C-alpha cells in the first residue's frame, strides 16, 4: 500500500468515528492491516459534534473564584455552561458562555445600577 492509499484509509477511518456520534473520538488510527477504532469520551471530557479528534475536549470548570456557577452541567455531547453568581455580571464570554464575572458595585441608598458594575444616583422629581 502506497502513502496516498494509507492516507485515504486513515481519513476513511476518522470519518467512521465521525459518523458514529458526537461523543466519540479516534482511539487508534488504522494501519496497513487494521481499521481505525473509536471510543466514547469519558470522565470530564466531551465532544459536541461528530469529529475525527484523537482526544476528547476537556470540560469547562465554573470557578467560584471567577464569579461563576454552573448553569447547565456537562453532558457527553456538550460542555458545561457557566453563569455569573448572584450579585455578579459577566465580563468575558466565549461562544455565548460566560468565562469570567465581576461583582457588582454595592450601591448606596438613592443609587441604582445604571450600567453593569456601576452605580448612578436616582433622579426623582420633587
């Protein structure tokens, strides 16, 4: 088997893992004598779509120290989704997921949150 034929065989094997389901990864690439084998993701890993990855993706950790809590727990086919803790607001997101949050400023009596994290005086008509 020549290099091009071997390359095609590897690509076909990766496609087979892709076709099985989103939660699989390539375990062992094919050789001249064996087929590609696939395994599901385990532990704190996932894949969110059919792929030809050699390893699964690590799940996001919602870090309390970064002002985050779990909004939606990880599944085999989706990553953990984090949201700000009560009294916090998201300052940094990636793919519509909050990855860092800051605590709102504590407003004094007569103030309100005008913009995330900032207080402003109430304007009352007398």
